[in-house]
C-alpha cells in the first residue's frame, strides 16, 4: 500500500512531507492511507490519541534540540513499508540556546 502508484502518484518514491501537510485542516483520506491504524469498522481505537502524542513528542524534541545534517553526508531516502534513509541520517544534535 505504501508503494502503490494509484494512491501516491508517479512520484511515490520521492520524499515529500507536503503529502501529509495541508494548511488549516487535516485530510482524512490521506490519514486513512497510512496503514498502521487501518480503516473502517476495525480502525485502531487509539488512532487519534496516538497522533496527538506523536505531535506532542515531536514538538517537544524540536523545541529543545537543534538538528543539523552532518556535512557531506548523503541524504538519500529509501522507500519501504516505513520511510528511512538509505545511508542512515547522521545529524548533529545540540541544545537550543
């Protein structure tokens, strides 16, 4: 499902976070495509709270720390069931002042 051209288009392998971002609203159709929580009558009961928690954790981490990609490190996404970087993602993490 994560690699289906019918769902994601011809650029399905490109890293495009904007697929999930829409200003001022959430697109429920895109959320349903994320198979981790499934859809329909058997959808995960904790889906909404899981999204709230993920956003809260991400915002806390991003507020407290600064992330910079290490110089000359190749940033190459590798599509799979989960999105990951082909050569890993080496970052320099520092406290925000």
